[in-house]
């Protein structure tokens, strides 16, 4: 059973928008950021269990990004 959205540690917060923008490396204007915020708040109300899943995926992306940032050009060009 999921926690009510008000008690959830995964509750959507406005500062998460900046984390998403950074992870995805996309420029965003304030109207777009507000639209994302509104959509996330709606999703949280309709699908509260989706937020923890999205959070785990964003954390995984951030981990991969951090690992890639530590590689040199030769390592980045090497086959997997």
C-alpha cells in the first residue's frame, strides 16, 4: 500500500524540476518549467506510486552521468 502523497518522502517538489532539467540537459523557459510542475502535481494526485519509480530512474541517470563525466575521451570512444 502506498503512503498518502502528503506523507510520502517522494512527494513532488518544485526544486525537482531543476534536477530533471540538469539530468536531461535541456534548456527550459519559465512557462515550460511551470507546465512541467503542473503536470507533475497532477500525476502525483492520479498516480502516487509512479513518483518513487521516476525518482529511482532519475537517480540512476544521475549516477550514469556522474560516471561518464569522470571518463576521458579515449574511454568514451572505446567500445563497451
